[in-house]
């Protein structure tokens, strides 16, 4: 329980620090995997790349900024990737078990 509270506090602090990094931009992105075979290494690598790029885009990592803002954007993107991880892992498990995925076959990436 204490570990979960500490982890939640750390994530909250990272998100608060990252607010300027994505203010004015999109606050979330849906990453589709409908066209991917998540049971294959190539499909997983493509999906991971999409999630990572979506996190960078949502948090403004690509934007030209000063070093402090760029560092905040990178922290935001790391938090966004981490927040998407449970949904990504569920998609992988469903593919491995040959279960039907969610109807929209996408993952939301948000800080």
C-alpha cells in the first residue's frame, strides 16, 4: 500500500511538472493496432513505436523549446508511455491467447 501511494505521488509530481510541455496541444492520442499482428515481434515493435511517438506528440517533445521545457516534455512523455503500459500489455496478452481485442483496437496515450 505504501509503495502504491509513493508511486502515485511520484507520477502526480511528474505530471504537474510536465503541464507546460503539452499545454495548448492535444492532451491524448488514440493509437490503433487494428492493422498489426501483436503475436509477432514485428507487430509488437511497430506498436511500441506508435505508442512512443504518440506520447512524444501529446507532450510536445518534438517542439523546439528551451532545455527546461524540453526536459519537462520528456518527463511527460515517459509518464504517458507508463500510463499506457497496462493497456499495451493487455493487448499483447489477448493476442498471445488469441482472444478478441477491444472493439476499437486502440490504446489511449495521455500523460
